[in-house]
């Protein structure tokens, strides 16, 4: 809970909770996380008290542009998936992905999809990562953001959209390699309700596990 002060101070508006660690401390802690983020005014996506909330796109309007956020994972176990009357996370399937993007397209100008996927410590993307990321774009996503490998992977432009397969670590304590002590901050420039360009900025994690932009 003490980390929320840092999240608020840093200016985070939307967080993905679709990952393989959300049940580390049981469903009680999962739901406590949701409550505390709500109290702090930080939106979360990719999880919820019900399936409806877990798969609901979060819409943020900035300078007249509506941006939808969705998040999914296929790591962990499908038993963690949110159900009609039970809390959980958004599980990645073709149906869930396509339905989520379809709903988001009806409400927003741009769609950002977050994936917690891919094998750890691999600096090149896997065929599975490329499949899901490109399926998201083919279904209507404008920007795909990946994480879980703990190392930075490539950024590509595909069908007019952008895919960052893995941002690497940002605030983390994996000091056993140079690659795990680096990350990437992705900046997207939006103009006329389109992503005009993206730029990556290198993040270096200090020995105190604090991130610094280069």
C-alpha cells in the first residue's frame, strides 16, 4: 500500500493489473489492491471484481481525444480469470481480445492494448508474442505495450500501428545482469487523433533500484 504514494507522485493515471503475480497474496490482497487504487484515483485495467469490470476498457479523454486502455495476460492460470460474480484478471484469448477491442472502438479514438506475455530474459520476441500483438492491431489497436520478459525488446511499426514488445524493467531489483537493470520509456506523440510517431527513452536502474532517464 505504501507504493501508491509513489505511483501518485510519479503521475500514473492507468495501471495494468493483468499479470502472473496478482494472486501472490490471495484473492483478498487482489481485491484490496483494487480498493486502494480506487481510493487514490488511479484507474486500473485488466482486472476487477467481476468479469465485466476486468474486460471493460478504461477511457481517458485528453485534449478532446478519447484513448481506450485494455490489458490481458496468458501467464499464470486460467483459474485466475475474473468471472461473472468473482474477482480476477483479464485472460488472454482470441475472443476476449477481439471483443474488448470491438467495445473500445465504439467509445474511443485510439486504443492501447497492454499484454503481460512472453518468455523471460529474451531480448528477441517469440512467435507467440508477435501473433498476439499483431492480432490486436489487426483487430483495431493503435498501440500495443508488452511486459514480462524483464528485458527490453524491439519496437516495430505494423499496419500503421506501433508495437513495443517489452519495456523491460522500470522499478525492479534484478541486479544480476546489465539487461535487467535497464528499461524503456515509450513516448507516443498524438496528432489529429492518430499516433504520429513513437520514441523510446532508455531507463537505467541504479544500485538502489531507482530508475533514471537517459
